[in-house]
């Protein structure tokens, strides 16, 4: 039987689901995520659950309530560590780019599918307009095998696309022209810059035309995504009030103090920061000038990508600024670091990470991205 890892953002019936937060410590779900049900039906079995940062909005699991996962003095990904075993792949929730970031840092492959092609039923909701069930594995073949099982329409998910649309993601077209976002390379460290350069050289050797361009519009994705993500997160975590389920403070006087004390004691600093920011952006004073403007930026970014895809088959950019993060990095650094992952998150476009480099494709181009990744892997061996 094939083994699969799932991260702690997907509900499981036989294992706790905590979303990396003390608020959900020991929580057992009565049902499982649709993606897990489909994998079980295809002969896969869960070999374990990987820890995540609190509600998966951080860099790389540094805000987990049990403590950051550290290896050799650097922040490390529990998902990537577990993939060193005999699991075929990991099914993860890509909320704020941590899945792609971990894949890039550990020489793994990840595929973030087009928004709506994989059901989010049975996942812990955070930023519902952009979060996506994604796959990480040692090879593009494994990513493709798992994605082919979990993709497809699901009546239980109101954002799920039709089977006809989902089938488009299996179509394959060759990559002939790829754009590199030059203005997204200026703040990367030498190791990341070198990866991009080697990747470009390999593409040129394959006869693929690589053109360097700049796009201030796409670069603005991070600012808009931070607003939208925090606003949606603020609404989604309001259900954790210490009443129905989750952590409940021992000392309180009245319902208001129960809410306040439970959330104060159970939520981490980054999550509290995101909640406050999200509440502020949704206030009467800021709704139109901050939140509504971010929605309009999302549309403009999508249009910018569509214009590029009229000339190019994919857009290349880093998945992170560095492959190493120190143990004492500030929690809020993720709001700057998602500069590299926000473009695919805010638009719902598919993205593949291969050999430390991220390629974003047009909607439903997963088949083409994975075919390219498989070919790249073969030639790299």
C-alpha cells in the first residue's frame, strides 16, 4: 500500500488536527478531508501528519505552538523531513506559500494547482479565496500521481470547479518561451540567485527562449495578499471562542472575558498580529480604501499575468529570498517574504517548484508545468 503524509491543516478522523495552534490542541474531527478520502479510495494510507506553523501563515513552521522545528540551527520543515522516509508524497495546505518555500529549500518538487481544482472540504479555513490543497514530493512523477487523484469537482465545496474545468489541468503543451521577473531577483541571496541563473542556462540549452522582464504590478501582489489574507483569517478564526470546541481559559468572568482570555492564551503572536491587521482593514474607515482596493489589485494582477501568458508559457520567479532561515527570525518576516509566493496565491494560478525555482503558469496548466518538471528532472540526473 502506498504511503502519504498529510499536514496538520487537513482533517483526519483517526489523528488529531491542531493547525499548529494551542487553540485546537487535541481536537479530533468526526470526518476527514475530501482529498484524504480520495487517496484512501485509491489505495493510499496515511503514514503520519506533519506539523505546521499556526494556521499555516508563517514562513516555515516557526510559529507552531509546540515550538519551531529546527535542524542544524536553522528553521526546517517537518513536511520535508518526513518525506525523507518512504512516503510517496505529502498533501499540504498552501495558505501563504510555506509549502512552496519548503520545497525550494529542500530540493523537493511541489505543485500548487489552479484554485478550485482540488476540494478544500475538510480543511481548516484561513484565507478561503486563495488557499489551495497542494502536493509536495521527491519527484514530479509522484506529484502528478497524487494530484490526478485529488483533483476533481466536489459538491461539498462551494468553490470547486466543474469536472470539465478540472480535466483541463491534465492537458499538456510544450514550454517554448518563459519570462523571468527580473525585479523579483534583486533581494535574493547568492544561493537563490545562482539557482535561478543555472535554471536559465539549462532552459537555454534545451532551446527554450528565456526573456527577462519587470512587472511592478505583479510585484504588488504581496501587499494586497497580506490585506486579503488577514481579513479572511480574522473572520475564519472568530469561531474559536472557547465555547463550542477548542481551548477554553480556566479563569474568566462572563462571556466576553471567556472569549478574550481563551484567545489571548491560545493564539500566538503572529496570528494575533494578523487578526488585528485584518480587523483594521475591515473597519468602516478602511474597508474601501484598503480592503476593496486590494480586491481591485487582485484583478489587475490577474490581468497582468494574462497579458504575459499571451507571449509566454510560464513566468519564472524565486520561491523564497533564501534557502536558510535563522532560528531567531522575526515572526512578521513572512509578510515580506511572501513577496515571492503571493502572486500565485492572490490570482489562484498554478505554480510548480522544481530545483529551487518557481514557475507560475496560466490557469489549468498543471499538466504542462509537471510535464516540464519531469523532463527537467530527467536531464538533471
